[in-house]
């Protein structure tokens, strides 16, 4: 079983319970905030529904922030269990998805700090949908970019992934990472400068082998 499947299965076992007749009745789809509030109020199925909506995004976030799939799976499991336990602390001034995203990123960074070890072969994310225009070239580029990302310090990588890959604004990223906007800007600037230096020699295909 992969770390991804292990994380999903472990959390599902803790947040799921047998369905009741009432839960099977059709009804209008609830918003994320309504689901989280229902979970806090004791609804045994609300958190599982949130997971179904956002798990893939959170898994990709964990992959991009962690050094290995195993670490990503472990950190994601820790993060979701933490979200499950601390849901009452959610403040409605942010989207539920952003709140979950921040918990996952923090769990990944905490695990990196605990491990203090980088693997010799960085993670290559094979779970993203790919454009089939030139699969070999696309795969090569993806590997090169991921290797470069994993040469960045974890805090810089978290900022650059949120802003440049996932499309969050600087303000949104500041809220996700719980740091000032100026810190996000400075981390992104340092990360882009370092990435430019790493990737520049790789513009020549002969240097990618």
C-alpha cells in the first residue's frame, strides 16, 4: 500500500462511521464551511465529505512540500487528524480549503525539520495530469523543475509552490503560511533567484543527463 493510500485509509477509519437512514436522505449540497460546522456539532459524515472534496489537492500539496512520498503520506495523515481534532478553532475569515492547505504545509515542514535529512533522489511528482503534446520532453522538464525545487530551503519552497505553482496571491499565501506578506515576497524572490541559477545551465539539453 502506498503512503497516499495509507494516509487516506487511516484517516477515513477514524472519521467514518456506519451510515444512518437519515444520512442517506437526499438534500442540497452543503458548503465547506457548513460541513466543517456540522462536523464540530457531531455529524459523523461531514468531515469525510470534506476529505472527498479536497483530498487530491491536499495530497498534491503534501507531495510538493515533502522530500518523499512516504513523508508526504505521513505528514498528510498527521495534518488531517489534526484538522479533524481542531476543527472548532477554524475562523470563517478564510476558506476551509485554505485552512486545510495551511495545516498540511505546516505538517510537512514540521516533518522536514524533525528529519533533518534530504534524500539523494528528489521527489518526481507523477500524479499530475500530463499534456501529451510531447510526453518525453514534458517528463524531462518536470523532473528538472522538481529537482530544482527540492534544492530550495523548505520555507522558500512552500512559498514558491503556493504562489507560482498553485496560484495563490501573496496575501493568501501569507495567511496560509502564517507569516507577513513581506516575508512571502522575500522568500519567493530568493527562491526565484536560486532557481534561475540552478536551471540556467539546464537550458542546454546536453546538460540534463
